[in-house]
């Protein structure tokens, strides 16, 4: 059975390395005007069996739902 080995979420505000840290980062992120407009959250999940899932999400709710549903 595979287990989550690492989670990576990148936002203009920083990067998270665990599911809990990632959810907290996304929940606290406020879309404000940056020099470069915000377009998406980038998520990468690596599993112990070598599987890897990458996703790009344009809103907080979808990103958080994905992170909470990881197994």
C-alpha cells in the first residue's frame, strides 16, 4: 500500500512540504495584486511506491479539497 512521501504546494507566498502545512498555507493565502498576477496553485504529491501526482488549481477551495482527499 502506498503512503504519501511528500507534498509540495507552491504559492507566491511560499512553499509547503506536508499536507497539513499545505492546507494551512492555501487557507491563509489572499489573492492580492502582485507584479505578476496570481494564476494558480501548483501541487505535487509523491508516494512511497514512486507514483507522483501533479495538479494546478485556480482557486483555494478546489486546491484544499484535493489536498484533503489525498490517500
